């Protein structure tokens, strides 16, 4: 009974925190767009007529008090009205939903690849910190954090496309020939399989290799570092020493270690995923990947600003949501995280 | 030989850096970083070609003795531009980080000292700002505030404020109730004096160790923004925009346009990261 109440309180606190953060996000974006810049310019771009100007002032309600403008803005955002892109002439929300799968597929696969390398490597490096493997993995992680993702992407394109011709040109998600496959999930790897077209699936995979590798190398080193540090800490701890002294089987000791390691590593994975969703921007530009990042960059170069704001809101909300989810999972695994809240 | 000299002298900072990281490592990291900075400072005095002078007769020339890193599509010397870009990138990075420190340190100090409502607002705000996607928020900010160097410096500074506010706060909260701080209060010092005279100096060590790391992030973000054409205007030598310029030529095998500025960017970020690690190890408690 008491524990149920405890849980409800814990969840309510997390959800409340998320709602509060999202509200602050809306305040910041409102401030940036309405107070720092010229909102008419943001809506109309550099060239506009007097009529358009009046219409924009009307639409934005610039003649009304600031708190009233904010409430309208908040209402619009909450009902999913993120404005209309002047360039594509479609509502921003529609564009976002249409393009999100490309970014999600890219960043999810990059995260999976990164985790598949970083977590085992971190554990292995911690078990033998003076060995060659620990040195090697650490060097890769250090190089990874210092490499600019967009430049690494270009290097990969130069080597594997321009020189070796092993991988396809950096022009989108799939070969021209397969572009009219039916869209079901928006994930090329899944849609091509659903269509039963193995050649198309191969093409989608080949297009994914370079951007996924570039993103995994540059964004996942922190997962390696935290896994390694945490494992070393746990291996040196009193409770593991006691467990060993009591002659516990290796299996049990391993379970203790994993459970104690899980919370910080999961938090880091969630944060990395959040970063990836927006960290893809520059890599998408290199590979002309039709995701959210390229959408924002293209809009920017057409002086079309509502899409940029839409992408910022969307990715920030995604990040904050992931962060909360990781917090909740931590609470499930680790009772201390629940108690300290 | 005196009787007072019981405890061994505390080893110097330099000694501790070498003890914990190895002499070679310290020498290489700080030596190379210093070399890059000096190279940037002295660039106008060195016998380099004009970094923004186009040469229609030598467009896209491969690296040679005359043009060590080749030339770009305007015939500008890539070697000279890569060196001059140190000035652009380091200046922008350093000014945005220092601006972040200037705002973040007092903010963290005040919120940590007074606690309560101020603290709650500052902490939550820091968390949200750090949740904003860097490049995208930079784009939105630049869209609103205009495409200028000031906007770039401001947006990078905005990211650094929470970093330092959080760091200073975490040092100050445990010090708040410690005896010497209480004594300073009882002696009748005003809160601001207690904070900045007696508490903040304790927080400056981690702040100092964090500086190069922040600069590394700042350089990466500045280069990333100018890679998509934001911030630094075109003929100005800057690594990100140079890489962007060369990106289209990469597929045609003209690698020198993007490779060299990218290497310079990577090397600078690497050295800044490594020097931050060394500085942190000096002040970390020995385990």
C-alpha cells in the first residue's frame, strides 16, 4: 500500500518535472523569436509588401499585450500548430512527421551500433585496465569525441565512395530505382523488407553505413567512458569483495555488477540518444539525408524560419522525454533513486 | 633543516601534472597547444600568402611546394587560410566561453548560497538550456538575432552559462555552512562579500580546469555552425566554412580543400580536451 503511494508520488514528480521543463522551453523559444528578433521578418523573410506586413502583424497579434501573445503562442504549440513553411507550403507539423522517420532510423541505428561497441568494450577495458585493449579502446574514444562528425563523414565519403567505390554516393537514403516503394513506417530498412524487396533492402543498408558509423564514432565515446569508470569503481567496491570472499558464483557477482552499473549507463545512453536526434543535423547535410536536420538547414537557407523553430521544439521535447524515461527506469532498477527524489 | 619543516613541501602544480600524466604527455599536449596559439598570434608576421586573396590562375591546385596545402576553388592558399583560421576560431571560442564564465560563475554562486527559490529557478533553467539541441538552437537563435559573429558568440556563451553555474553551485553548497564561512558572516560581512571573497575562490580551480574543455566544445560548435553557412562570413578564414567549401570537391578526388582545415580542427579539439584532462588530474584527489 505504502509502496504504491510511493510509486505514484515518484511518477507524478517526474511527469511534473517534464511538464515544467517543456513550459520553460516554450518560454525560451517565445523569448528568442518574439523579443530578440523581429517576428515579422521571421514570418515573412527579408522581402515583404505593406499588405503582407499588416497581415503578419494581425496574425502574430503584435498589437496585443505580450502575455496575450504568449498565451496564443502556447495555445498554438499545444494544438500542434507550428505554423506553415513558406517554402514547402505545408504545415510544419506535417513536414516534421513526414521527415522524422529518416532521422529516427539514422540515429537509432547509430545508437545501437555505438552501444553494441561501447558497453562491452567499457566492461572489457575495466577488467584489464593496463592491457592493450583498454589502451586501444580508450584511444578510439578520445579520437571519437574530438572528431567533428561532419568532417569524418566527408572522409568516409572520400575513401569509400570517391576512391574505393564500395559504398553508394552520399545522396539520400536509397537508390533512385527503389524510390517509389510504398511507405509504411518511414524506416527504409523495414519498408523494403515489408515490400519483400531484398535488393532495395541492401541498397538502404548500404546508404546507412557511412552516416551511422560517423555518428556512432563521434557521439558514443561517453557511453564507453562511463561504463568503464563505473565498472572499475564497482570491481573495487567492498560489496563485490565480500561477495567474492563468501564464494558467490561468478554468475551472481556478474548480476550484482550489471545491476549497479545500469543506472548511470542507461542515463548516458538516453542522453546520447537525445543528442543524436539533433546531432544528425550536420551529418544529414553531408549525406543529403532527408531528415529533420536537412529540413531545418534548407529552410534556413530559404529564410523560412518557422520550420527551424518547429524542429527545435520537436527535438528538445524528445530529449527531455527521453531524459525523464531514463529517470523512471533508474527508479525501477535502483530503489535509492526513488527514495532520494 | 629548521624545526618547522616537518611536513614535506607540497609539490608544485607542474610537478603534480607530470607525476600523474607522465612528462612526455604533458610536454606534448601543452607544447603543441602553445605552438598552435603562437602560430595563430604570429600569423600576420609570418611569410604566409594572403589568406583572402583569390588567384584565378591557380584554382584547385594540388599541394605543392608553392602551396603546401594546395589552393581552393577561388585560388586562395589553403595553408595560409588554415593558419589564419586559428585566429578566428580561437578568438570566437575563447570570447564565448569567457562570457559564459562571467555570467555563469556569479549566477551559480548566488543560487548556491541563497538556495530556495532562486536556486530552483536557476537549476531548472540550466537543465532545460542544456537539453536544447546545440546546432539547431544556434540556428533558431541566429535566425532571430541575425547572422553575425555576435550571435554566434552569444549562442555559444548561452550554452556555457549552465555548465559553470552548475559547477560553482556544486562547490558552494557544501561550503555554505562550514565554520569559516559562518565566521565571515558573523563578522558582519555582507552576503555578496562572503560569496565572492570567501567562497567563490574555492570554486575557481574546477572552473579553470574546465576552460579548455569548454573551448573544445565551442570550437566544434562554431565550426559546425559555419559549416552550414552561419556566423563567420565567407572569405574570412575559418575551419568549418573551409571544410564546407571543399565538401563538394571531395567526391571528385580534390581532398586537400577539406582535409587540412578538418585536421587542424580535430587536432585543436583533441589538444584542448587533453589539456583539460591533465588540469583536472592535478586537482583530483589521489585515489
